[in-house]
């Protein structure tokens, strides 16, 4: 099942919000909306993978176009990703 245009726009907005919250938790990074959207998707992948590895449930997700987007794991994953990027960039 594919995404409709409104579904895709909604998915981008939700990913941007999740990425922005994750950035704020971890201390922020340079960039605007596109960086937040990318962080939201990276966070969703990373956070979901980590939760799956630890056997944790998906407590808050949103159904868009027949697929779920893990909001909580996206925020946590984005914050972890930003924190790791900060650690790596400070060492160089």
C-alpha cells in the first residue's frame, strides 16, 4: 500500500516534529526543517531497532497510509543519534 500525497506530507511533518524534539533533548544541531525530518526518520529506524533488540513494546505509534510510525522511538533514536554525533565531533 503506497502513501497518498497528504499521507506523505503528514509523515514528513510528524518525522520533523520527532526529530526536532530529539535534537532539543540532545542539545541541538545546526540545520533546519530538513535536518529535523532526516533525524526523525533516522531516529525511527535506530530507536525501533534498539527497542526490538531489548524486547521493548511500541507504546506510541501513529498509523499513516497503512503503516505505523513509532513516535516515541523516533524521538529517543534521534536524541541518541544527535548525542553520538556530538561525541564524535568533539573528539576530532
